[in-house]
C-alpha cells in the first residue's frame, strides 16, 4: 500500500482478541476453569485429549449454526450451547453429566469471559485516543459470540468508537467481510478508505481484503503470522506503531 493510499484512510477498524486485547489464559485453560467451577473434573484428560474434544465440538458448532439458520448474534445465551457442550462431554466419554451441570459450566465460562479473562494491551487505549484526536473514525469488528459493549465501556474506550459489530456465526463472522462492511455502512465511509487491524492472516487480513480495506496485521501475539501475510499487508508488532503510520485523515 503506497503512502498516497495511506493518506487517504479516513477510518480504522479493529479486531479485539490478540489485537488490542490480551487474555489471562488460553481457551483450553478457560475450559478447564469453567468445568471445575461446575464440578466437572477435566484434570484426568491431557491437553491433547481435551484439545481434540474441543476441536470436534467446534466443528459440530459450526455445522449446527448453519443447519439451524441461527441469527447473527447466536451464542450470547448460555442455553444456546447445550448441544455443543453435550458433544464436548461425549467426546470425553462423560455421557452421564446432567444437562444442568453442562449449563452451569457454560454460565461460568461466560462469567469468566465477561469479568477477568481479557484486558487491553499496553498502549492500546492511548493509541485509540490519539487516533481519535487526529480525526480518524474508529470502530470494532470482532469474531465472538458475546456482545463486547460492556467490556469496551469498562476499558474506557467505548466513547472513542463510532461502530461496534460482532459475530461468531459462520457467514457473518470473519473471514467473511460482513461485519467490516456493516461497520463501513454505519459510518458512511467507502470501504476502500478504511483500514482494518487484526492478528490472523486467514480471518482478519482475509476479511479486510474481501472488504477491499487496507489490511494491517499485528504480530505481537504470534510472529509466525507475518510469514503468511500476502503482499499489500502492513505488518506491525505493537499497536502504538499505528501512530507513526497515520498522521491524520484528509480534509
């Protein structure tokens, strides 16, 4: 992307997880923690065993969402996950766990995610504040099943954002460009005049390119992603490097 094109950018949209936020533990550790709080003992399963079970449950979930024609924000309620968590339990030969216990596990999962699992990375808030001060329109487009609005408020950045879109449902969620294009529509900016910042080449850079936005890849969470980035992707390590790239939108 040339300097001329960079200078044309009017809006910058962001992913959350491992882009401007970090997590206390990984997904596997989170699963173990939620299960333990519900009285389910996953300690006898190795990471390999649990990882395979999670992978198979995730595959089932993706097919389930399409087959049942769920809406864009499916997954926000603990009850939505009954069938998925039953698959997870069955994969581990835990067929006798009551439905109510699996529901409690999901409720604990959601409580952990909503309270102490995720936080802003260093310099994220200050970077967003400075980009906003420079005149850029900012927004969030993230692949998740739970509404991040309360977290954005808690982190003190919601007032900087003109649009927030999320979905974990295939077809709506990245690498589909759906949420990115909805955000561009919200703010009334041509997608070609938007940049999108994320940490995965397949999901984030892929969605950005499909939406015809400028793709920006952060590598602080996984340097190997840099080697997968297609030509035309701007690669940065720390989020604060955006301040050197973007001096201000055109008048």
